[in-house]
């Protein structure tokens, strides 16, 4: 019985050590800083940066800090500003960008939900709160 407790304690310590090491590696592996003046959110091990302006929205995609190709990707963006709801279709706009043109209410406090599908991957839902 005592031997089982020792093994259980050793296994728990090993798991906690591995989780701590992974967290440290993730923290130092790449930053989640905005590179284009937008709001950055991590989802499915990728960084999504939303740059929202009154006439255009752009979503930049990075995979572990490096630009991810958006060729063949698709997306949908829903903006919620007070009681107003606006939807836009995101299309590839070169390199690691998806974009939409139009008229958007994008003040502070606006919430945004993007659904992005990259080729060969499952759709990812990303939630933003604009500042």
C-alpha cells in the first residue's frame, strides 16, 4: 500500500513538472503582441490579430509567431456594438490576412466573433473585445 502511494506521488510530481515546463516554453516561445495595431487573441495554438476600422476589417493570422498562409482560407466576422449586429465575409487578402470592406461600427467595447477555416484544418472560433 505504501509503495502505491509513492508511485502515485511520483507520477503526480512528474505530471506537474511537465505542465510547468510546457507553460514556461509557451510563454517564451513567441509573443502575443499586436504587430498591426489591433487586438490579438490566441486560439487553437494560433494568433489572430483583428484590426477594425470604420470602412474595413483585417484579420492577421500567425502560427507560433510566424505568418500563416491564408490562401484558400475563408471566414465570417460578426461585430456586436450595443444593439447593432453586423456580419461580414472575410476573404484572403494576401500573405497572412483575411479582410472585408464595408461600413462597420467598431468603437471601444465592440465585441467581435470570427470563424476562420484554413485549408486542411478545422474551423476556429475567435472572440475579440475592441479597446
